[in-house]
């Protein structure tokens, strides 16, 4: 669901720009380090600028292939569990990327290197790198998942709480939409507000949370675990509520280490 509100749009653009800048900086550093060090024998095939071009296209192409494959698997009907899905993703990325990388290697370093570019050896190296990146993604997601969440203090009250009674609990667990009614679920109470769901989410900007579905928003502090129901991930909250995760929002939750 897209929210056309200036405050949310500016905040989202700032966040996206900062994250994109960080990822871009990491990728550029990796390209330069690879060009200088010349891993996998590339040090002996051309000057520095040629190696830099090779690794720029190689790393950029690998990232593009991996993101595309993960996006397809995230939206595939009947989602698989992580232990089954991840190996299939790694094999798919290897199968798609290896021939592309082989063609790029032969093209840039000329046909004289073709004998040294064995498809299966290259595939083994690509798969090894994919496994290493997958392990790093898993460890980072687990680290994020087990980090203590920042509590919501009264001084950081979300604007939505101004619509609730003064004696209402200060921690919102989740929001859910039912027509023009937004249900605000607290630890010990539930309130119904007549407003648009997008407005309610906008007024929770002071809280750390996620949209999981076109009609559901959950606070990070409320997430106690996850489960799978009919092949789709479901968030289990601290009060026992279960909130579905749609394919649209699944990649974001995976990137945050929630799933």
C-alpha cells in the first residue's frame, strides 16, 4: 500500500537514500579491493582499470541476479520454509549467474583465457561465494532479531495515541483495518477508531514497526515469534495474536531479520 503523505514520503526517501548510500559504498569498496587483489586469478589478466571494470560488472551483475531470484521466490505461490527455500535460491543464482559470468570473463579477457575458464570450476566458486553471503545474511538477521528493541517511552508518544483515552496503555501492539475502522490493539485493551488505515500508520511514525499486509501494522516490540500457516509466514505477537504477512511485505521483514 502506498501512502501519499508528505511527512511519510520525506522520511521514507531519507531512509532509502541513507541505506542505498551505505550499500553502494560497500559495493564500491568491494569492487576496488577485488580489482587491487585480483582474486581467482584475475590479477594476471589485464591492468588495474580492466580488472576494476571486470569486478564492477561482475559484482553488480551478481547482486542484480540474486535480488531478482530472491524476489521471485518471495512471491512464489506456496512459500517454502527457510531451510528449503535458501538452498534452492543459491542453486538458482549459481545456475543463472555462472554462464553470464563466464561469457563476461571470456569477452573482457579475450578468447585466449577460455581454456582457463572451466564452467564447473567457475560454478563451484560462484556457489561458494553464494553460500558465504547467505551465511552472513543469516547471522546478521539473527543478530538483529535478538537485539533488544528500543522501548516506546511516553516522551516519544506516537501521534495516534492522542486519539485514545488518557488512561490508555502507551504501547500499541498492532493496527488492523476493517473497512473504515482501524482497530488499535494494546496489551490489555482494544480501541476502534473511524479513520483511514494509511492515516493511522502515518500517525505511528514515532514507533518502530512494520506493515505486514495491506490491512495490518505491527510494532517491533510486539513480535514474539513466527510460524507458517498454509505455506505463508505469520507473525506471532506477545499477546498471542497472529498477523499474516503478504508477499509484498515479506522481503522487507526478511531484510529486517524478522523472518
